[in-house]
C-alpha cells in the first residue's frame, strides 16, 4: 500500500465579449472577464496486487475532484 500527498498552484483566466452594434443596447454591450488563482492539495492511496494496482485520489481546492483507476505493470 502506498500513500501520497501533493500540493499545486493553478492559475486561469477567461474573457468573453459580445461585439457589434445592437441598437438600443449600444455598441459592444457585453464584456466579462474572469480570473482564478489558488493552491490545491491532494491525497491518495494505491494498492498493489502483483502486476495489478488500484488507486484513489482526492484533490481539495476551488475545484475539488475525486479520481480512481486501475493499472497493470510489467517489469
């Protein structure tokens, strides 16, 4: 059994604009911007059974996420 943790930093930005002349709404009536920055932390567990492994991982942050999977390893 393996236990692991990690820390990360993420940064994202997005812009949206509705350009044009829309009469009573005016010219270029909508402009929206979004920026998000922050740290996240994850913790997980992996169980190995010979060449077969299963894992689970959870990330704590603005966008929390749970993931799981299986793996096969040959050496």
